[in-house]
C-alpha cells in the first residue's frame, strides 16, 4: 500500500493534508518542565458587570407552590399586577423550594430525612412560574431532596421542559456548584445557588477514584458557636468533667475560650448569641465557581438559602455579610438571600445590591398534598381523624401565624455603567387571613399593608446604611453613580 504524505520535522509521517505536522509544530512537547499557564487579561475587566445600560433584575424570595396560580383574567387584579412586574424585567429570579412531581406515577419515595415537611407541587407549576415571568431559579435549599434523589431529578426534568434555568443541585458537588446561564437581549446572566440550611444527607459530593459521586445540593457548611460569658464557660467545663470517663473528648491544646459539649460548640464573648465559621473548602470552591461564572457571562446572581440563625431572626447570621461581599469581590453582581420566610435588610456594597432575605413570594403550605405518614407520627396525630388540609393548617399554626411571613417585596434593580442605580421595592401580600385554599398566593399589597412592609424594610436596612424612600406604595433605593477618573476626563 502506498501512503501519500511526507515526513515533518518531528520525523513522523504525515498525510498530505498536513494536519499532524501542524499539530506537532503548534503543541509544545509534553516531556520536560512546562511553564505554568497564566491569563494575560485584566482581572478587573474580566469580573466587571458587562450588561447593557438599563438592565433590570426582578427578584422574589421562596416559591412554595403546590398548584398553578391564574396569570390571566381581570387586568386590574392585584395578582396580575405582581405578575406584570416580574414579566417586565430583563431577567426574573426566585427560589424554587420543593419538588415538582406527579405523585400518580412517581417512582421514588418521601425521604426519611426531610426539611420540615415534604413540599410537593404538581408538574404544571413549572410552566405556571414560566408564564409568571420567572427565568432563573435556585434549587439549593433544605427541601431539595424531600422526595429523595428521584424527586430532585424529576423536578429538574420538569423545570427543564418548562424552559426554566435552575442551579444549585446536580449529580455531583461540582455540578451542583456550577453556574447555569440564560441569555437576555442585554447580556448573558449566570446564577450560582448555594445553601447553608440543608438536611445532611442532601449534600452533594464529587467522585474520587473508584468512589462514585453523590447527587444533591451545593452546600455551605458552617460551624455554629454559642456565645457565652466566661462564667458560663467555666460551668460548661464542670459539666463536661462530671461526665463518665471517656464519654467526652478533650482535644490537646484546647482553646480556653472554646468548648464542644454534647455536639454543640461554645465560645466566650461579650453577650449571648451565635457566631459562625464557614467551611474553608466550601467557601473556596463556591467563590471559584462565581468567578468562573462571571468570566463566562455578563451578569452573575449569587444566591443562598440561609435560615441562620433561625426563622425567628430578622437579622442575618454574621457569616452572611462576609460571604456576600466575598461573592461580589469575585464577580457577583447581585447577592440574594432567602430561607427565614421573612424580610431582612438590604445593603449596597461596591455598587452591588445584597438582599439578606426577600421572604416568601408564594407560600402554599396549606395545599401540600399528600402528607407523608412520618409527619403524622411525628406529631402523634391519627390520619384517619383529620384530612391532609386540616393537618397542614395545624402544622402552620405552630410557627407561621405572624404577618411577617406573609408580607414581602419584589425587588427590581436597574443597572447603569456597571453598578446598581435604583432599586424599586414592590410590596406583596400573601393573604395571611385568607381562607386556607387561597392563603399564600401573591398579590400587590393594599396601600395600608404596603406602608407596613416598607417601614419594616426601612428599619431592617438602616443598620446597613441603606436608605429607602417611600413613594406612593413603592420603596425606592437610589444609589449615586460613581464616575471614574477616565469618564471625568
């Protein structure tokens, strides 16, 4: 057989097309010491906000939706008023909390470990959210695997089919940490979703060697320290010393200001409370994911599901401001918190908004059906005596009867020249006093309720140096545009 070609300088025979010779010349030899690859581009430029001026983001909080909510009908309807705000933005964000599955043919099971109750919505809710105007959703939260990995996967398929971009869950930790992208007329948007509040078995893991990866969510592991006085710490040490020998461990070189007892950490401080320490691996990997997202897009939403320190608190845990600012330093253009089911304050950092919690946008606790038997057993209740709806109402009355859980805002942020210049806060009322079947659906708040919501948000944002002006029934934050020295010239 005669081969057509020639020898290149490497001494290898190359076909006439010359491809192998070209590769041999272009690709450095793999033997020897190679120089480290370093990007030559300007890091500040790579992480800069790059959407067109006038770009708007509408952000809502938790979406706990069981049945589709009508989005057509009377144009003066307060429900449609909220929908029009979502639809008008260039991109609209919300936190999808739960599973979208058809229980009639679902092949999975309610997980033995769940996020408080087994949140479930009909598959049709995905298209319903798309029709409302939602584009991107976060998926990392304490309800990601209420219905097991099977429920997480089925929900992903349903959201994909509806054209909703979602981030925060995946077959491995790398997949759960990865950004997901949506294109708009004014630029490409990425979302990175994480959770500090999650059930332990829902945490994703990467494969290593022969050990396979684990499906789940993108975790932000934290260690919580209970702050106690010096006198309290000494009392705790005495309790530890009184335990049976070998039942408690005293680490070598123990910090005199810290103590672990019965699985709980304590630290000496000025006043009782909590402080948190973020897992270094999670922090490093998530910030890298945010940086990569920005390098591959024009705008990045970083979002976290964080109940910490608890649903009772209107102040974020102390690790959240640090994490939010680190995310912005690594390329995030907006940091959105959710989880405690109520509003928390707003901060502006380097011209980028931080929403510590946007509360609930849809909160259909009463429509959760079916209720798994474990929940009946947990509360020693006979399922033969009451309906699922009656159980859900009794469960809700244990912790969600305050109006703060049913009052929130849609936050619409407008960006110019690489920073936020205006945020409009549209108050939303979820109908605390509505009948069970209608409670939890969003509608624009009446003037009286709007004032209550906005005045509360003013108070919560004041410690962060953020001023909110109330204009009519809308809160407005205006941020002075920073003029660079180059623009000034």
